[in-house]
């Protein structure tokens, strides 16, 4: 990667680490050199805005038995996100998700999900100045690229959702669908993420994150608590094409490994659902296009390569039981 790429990356990459498991969500990085699902620690420059759109499609496996009754056929999640650089080290984001859940019994549940509020702090460690909050590149940095390119980059992120999503969608008979088929959770959730990244060879970059998400408890009738989520994401990116100023100014090849551990859900009486949760691993190849140095589009195909689900023969329509997941993102900073 050349110094000019470093400057471009600083302007266009920023992470949002808030994976919304049960209802899809956003856990992404933006711009050239960034993964799609795994986060990046780089933040928005001071005073800059990010506009980001994400679409995720997940068709689910069918089993031809009682598991399919009222189960999920296909889910489509979109997420619109706006970010702002408070200063060079701190960025804030708000995202508005929308979901469409097509059920096997020809019912459809759709509507807005829970608004997500995110704050991110980015910092780095290098041989020249040790640990330091992220800052804009200046002439000194571009002259000393042997220092700035190989530095370790880090990020810490916290997010919370507001229970603003739809929880009253009804089936064709007029009955309210179960909470798992709604597009909102009815309670807040809280997400903590630690992120690291490093360029380990010319044109090669690694990013990784660790996430923990928990939900508040809803003691009302039909309520409960979705299981806690623990994630470890890793991604390797290779810069295959760089043509600054061209219509296709950059192309990155991506390979991600996404591990997820889901605890069991609780009902309103705090009784565990034994047919929920488990551990699984996705392998996800992807590609990222950068157009005219300004607009970035990421594509990712995710498929489960290993899983250990609780009472899997009783589960349907959840993580680990998809046919696949396909994610497309489009982002720009201005």
C-alpha cells in the first residue's frame, strides 16, 4: 500500500461494531482496504459525515416437519447509517434498520427495527510515539510512512439500541406474531467491541474484533430476554488493484471468518429455551470496489462451515440454519 492509499483509507474507513444477531444488523467497516462484516478501528476525520447503506439476505433451511410450523422462510434486512466525526479519534453514529421476514406459512412481518446509537474511539501504537489517540495525517506522517504504515491500530466501541422497532405485527388471522417474528426487540440492548488492525505485508491487512452483546429483560406477557451474544471476527484483505482517480480506483479481495456463540433465550418467567442458541463459524469470501476514490461497495457471501447448536433438531430459522447469508454495502464520506 502506498502513502496516498493510507490517506485515502483514513478518510473513508470507519467501523460500526454492533451486530444484531436475531434480526440481522450492522457490523461493518467502510472504504478501501476495509472488511465487510469484521470491524476496522479507523474513525471518521473531524467534521466529516458518513452515509452508509447495507442489505443482508438470508434464506433458511426447511425440514418438512413440525419445526417448519410458523418458521422463517427468508429474511431481508436493510440498515441506513449516518456517522459524524466529533474529532479525529471519536466518531458517533446512528442507524435505522428495516426488516422483512417472510414466514413459511405465507405470513410476512416487516417494519423498522430498533434505532442503534454508537460511539467509537480509535487509537494506535507505533514505535515513534507509543499509544496515541487517532489523528489526521499531516506532512510529517506522509514523509515518515515507514512509521505510520505498520503501526497497530485499535478501536473501542459501545452501542445501545432504543426499543423503537415494530413489535405488534399480526398474521393473516389478525393475531400478533411472536416476538421472534417481529422486527423490534421491545427492550434495549448493549454492545461492547474491541478492535485491532495491522498491515502485515505490502498490500495485505488484517483486522479482528471481539464483541459482547446483552439485552435488557422484558417481564411482560410474551416477553423474556434474547440470549447474550459473543463474537470473534477476523478478516484478511488483499489490495489487488490500485488506480487512483480512475472510475474503478481500487479493488480489494477479502476473506473473513466469523465465530458466534449464542446463549439460550429466556421467557418472561426466566425459563431457558433449550431449543435456542449454540456456537457456529461462518467462512465468508468477499470483494470491495472503490469508485472514483469516493464511493465504496462491499459484497460478502457467508456460509456456516461448523456448528454446535442446542437441540438442533428442534431449531429452525436462526443463526446456523441459513442456506447462506449475502451482504452488500455502499458507503461514502463527505
